[in-house]
């Protein structure tokens, strides 16, 4: 007999940490957008958080095995939706990523495709029923993941497309991809990178150049990175205080409520605040890994680790970007950056983790 699913089985520490990060994000959004054209972003973020919690509860009601069973259908819908973005999507800053909705809201389809990629990788690797992933199976799975990756890359959205590959890579390692294949893939990647550079958009090439030498064009392509580094350094040990960051409040720091929210936070809360937030992210990801270890089956483990890989990749790239250790790719900081689609996708991802946790002992 199946064990009764109880709300007590939900990973409440995981949820508490998540909501704490969200609260810090709302505070920073309020501070970063005060007296600006985005000054209503903080209360919109609160609405997005409650909506995200509602979506998380909805996905808990569906057994993750049922989701895995219908992953082929979801994959097909995802590809069609990404193609549809080209037809009816709204173009912002040269990218066509968002579908307009009622009330002035916009939906970024590519954010939700991340969840489908997680389920796709979990279903594919579980069905193999082997402890070693051979190159043929790896290429088949890579082919499935590359289709939406290319569609997102053409929007263009390099950052989001890379998250799909991060999920694929982590899944392949967990499935036992042999090291000799890893070496071959690494060599091929190094050889292909110079070729792929020519397919990037002009602004993407400019970001890569400015990453290597931001002072080459301090008023142009290097401006974002330079101002971000100044903001991070200005925070010192304890920060300048809420609404008192000069780079943020004087609008030198671009989009401080989205891609560069970590820079604004570092300026106003300093090294101590940064350590606290990074510690919260560390515990968050470790809780997800723990749920992967206690999953009832391999598919549950792959789902949890896919979510962990997704959030870790977002965090590392965003933080690395604002301190000048990675190119600017426009990847938001999970649960802190303003915006609905990314936040909802992350809450749905946590819903998948709790979905696996709730059914640990269900027969």
C-alpha cells in the first residue's frame, strides 16, 4: 500500500533558505530601483514569489514518474514554443525571447524549457539501465538537447542555452561517462570554439573582448564590467548600507535589479553580506544533493542533480560575471534577480526536488 503523502515530508529547511534568499532579493531590488523607472519592481517581485510558490505546490501533486512518462510530449511542445517565440515574441535590446501576455507581463519560454531538459535527461539515462554511458548513447542524448539549445542561441540568448548543456554534462558524468570520452569531448570542444566564435552576434563578440580587456572600451563594451567591479570593491567589509551605494543609487551600475543585482548587493552589504548569501546558496544546493542521495530511484536522483546543476551553474556564472572572472552572459541570480519567468522556473525546479522527496517511501 502506498504511503500517505504528508506535507511534513517536504524539505522545509530547503524552502526556508529559498524564501530567505528571495527576501534578500526583494530588499535589494527595492534599494536598487528606488526613485527610478523600475521603482515598482520590488512589489512585482513579491507577487512573482507567491505565484512561484503556487506553481511549486501544483507540481507537487503530480508524481514525477508521470511527468517522466510524458516527457516526449513536453519536449515537442517546448520546441514548438521556442519556434513560436520567433513569430510572436517581443524584441527587447535586440533579442526576441519573450512572449507578451495580458497586463503587460512577458513570458520567457526558454526558462521553462530548462525543466523539460532536466526531465528529458533523467528519463533517457534511467531507461539505459547501465552504469556506463557509451559514446553512442551520449551522442543521441546530446542531439536531443542541442535542438532547443540552438533555438535559444538564435534568439539570441547565450546564457540560457549554456544552462541546457550544464544539465547534460552533469547527467552524463552521473551516468558513468568514461574518462577517455571526456578527453575526446574536451579536445573537440577546444577545436570547435574558434569556429563558433564566428557565429556569435556582434554584441556577444564584444562582450568576450571586453571580458579580456574591459579598459579597451571603458565607455562602451567594457562599461558594465568596470562599473560592476567598482561597485563590488566599494562595498568593503560591511558595505555602505541599504539605499546608500553610490554606484547603484547614482545609476552608474546597469540593470542593478536583474543581471547585476549581486554587484549592488555587494556594494551595500559588503564582504560579510556576500559571505552570508553565498553560504545560503551553498546550503541550498547541498540540501538538493541530499535529496538526490535519498531518492527512491535513479530517475529521482537524476532530477535532483539536474536541478542542483542548474542552480549552481546560474550562481557561479552570475557571480563570476559581476567580478570579472567570466564574460557577461545575462544569466540571472536564482531567487534574487528581478523577473517572473526565471523565478517561476526555479520554484518549479524546487517543486521537482520536493516531488522526489515526497515519494521516497511510496510503493
